[in-house]
C-alpha cells in the first residue's frame, strides 16, 4: 500500500522483531488482538494474542559532554510504539515543519477553501434577501393561484373571512422570529419586553371590544384557535373523565364540545378525555328544546354546560342556559366563535351577562389574525339564579384565571400567538 501521498499527519510502520532495549513492556493482558474468523485457516488455528503496550522512554539521551541530544529527543517524542502478533509497530506523527514542507500546495488549498466559504456565505445572504417569487417560485405560484381563487369565488363558509392588509403585514413581520413562552412579565426567555407590550395591549383591546370591565373579566389571548381555547378550559377546570354537555354537532354544535358519532366513535379530544352528553334541537322547529335540555342536564350533572355552536342560526336564550347551569351546578361556557363580530357590533345578544367563560376565535367575524381567545370571570361571584340550596361551593370568589392560564401554558400551548 502506497502511503506516500496520504494527507494524514499520522504514519504507520513496522520495526524490527524485538523491541528497543530502552522500552519496557507493560504487563497488562486486558487488551487482546484476534484475527477475524473469516480469515482463519481451519487447519492452523490461531490463539488470542494479548496487545502489548510499551512504556514511553524515560531515560535522557545526552552527548559526551552531558548535553541532551534534543534533535533525537524531538524525533522520539513524536513516536509511539506497540506490538501486535510479536511485531513491534511505530506510530509516528509528523512534526508541523515536516507536514508543512511535505504539502507544497497547502497554502493554495487553504486560500481556495476560504474563498469557497465566503462565496457560500454570500449566496446565503443573497437568498435571504430575495422575495418569495425568486427564492421559491413553486410555492409563490401556488399562493398566487389561491389568491385568484379567493378573489374570483364566493365564500359562504362561516369560519372564514378576509383580513385587511394591516393584519397580513403584522403576521408577516419580524415578530415571527421571537419565542414568547409564558405570560407577560413571566416569560421563559429574555428579550420579550416588546412582546409583553403587544400582548397586554391585545388583552386591553379584547376587553374593550365587548365593553367588559377589567375588574370583573380577564382574558387570555394565547390559544391558536377556539378549539384549543375550549380544550384549555376543560383541562384547567376538569379532571379526565369529568362530564361536559354541549349542542350536538348535527344540530349545529361543534366537534370540540365533545361530539361522537352515532356508532359511538369519539372524534375529538374533548370526547376522548372527558365524558360528554349532547343536547339537540327539536327536529320540527329547529330550535333547542330547553325543557328537554334541562331534564337531561339534571340527570347527567355536567361540570361544564356549553352553549353556542358552528351552525345554529338562532339567538340563544342565555338566561335559560344560566338557570339550567345553576340547577345542575355547572359552569356555563359560551363558544361564540362564529358570531363574535356580530356580538361586538351589538347585532346579537351578548353572552357576557350570563356566562362564566366565553371563548372565540379572532379570525372569523372579528377579521383579526388567526388565533383563539378566552374570557373568564374574576372577582366576586354572582348570585346563582335558580340554584338549589344543596349546591355550590364555599368560596365566593371566581378561581378561573389561574387555572385557565396554567392550562393554556405550559399544559397545552408552547408559545404565544401574537
């Protein structure tokens, strides 16, 4: 094997059969060398041979005048010897001067590598400054097709809306670079002072949009959607297996309210982790049958009673829901995702006068960026109308805030949606 052109700084060679007299063998059989079985001759078996390690030379080499032979010393300092199968082997490391002299093109190669590295850096910088149409024309083309589809079609989906240019500008900003796990003033990472300002401003505006007093209502704006907002409420207030009750999805409810199919298949996290029982509309009138709802609620005793849905086209009787919730000792949750914009504009009856917790999206009729939101009561509890004397707890203060915020983060969410 020709190793004369090897680029490695290590060379391997055989010495004579006997070890140099100035090196002593280390008595250690803990390391052994054995020829692989595939190369053995069955007629001549080879036993395991210990790998012999030799101590480094310790004696000094001096000339006749007692001066140390430095040249020879430096030569030997670069060598390490060991023995395999009785043959002494030398592992020699080239000195820097020898390595440099043996590579006449090393300087040129180093210069070429530096030039190539700088060229790659320049290419990365140039790519980072390119618009999407240049950086990824395939994705840009698909996005342009979707834009034309939206402009030329008619959208009649209640879960969709067209955001303004300012919303798209905010969503495509440098805020996407920042991690902001935690609550304002209590983040997991530093550098969140301006994110805190944005989230605090968002909370203030959310309360103002629905004319809510910050003394009686709190809000969490971190969920990604109303589904995750609903699940955060369940997680914060319930234990696995606790009961919830919402409008059946075929009657206009939402799957996040605990829906399961007629054959019993559970199709949402709410129905998997919690026990759910739906209430339905009267098939002749299309209205919720409140009498039957009350009867079922008193039998089922849910911990959370849910009003609202995805496609129930009627005004909800929040006062009647409140009465039923009080009778069965349930927290009253309203999912107003589809009609939150109409409620803010006072075109629909507000659920805030009767409900304990209200959830919504921000990207449907509110026309905001994609996300979810949770409003919750705080402070002194309202007197529960219609509540039985044997029901209720001893506390007169709402305890939703800490439970819901903890459920949103760190239990469910991992960072804030701004």
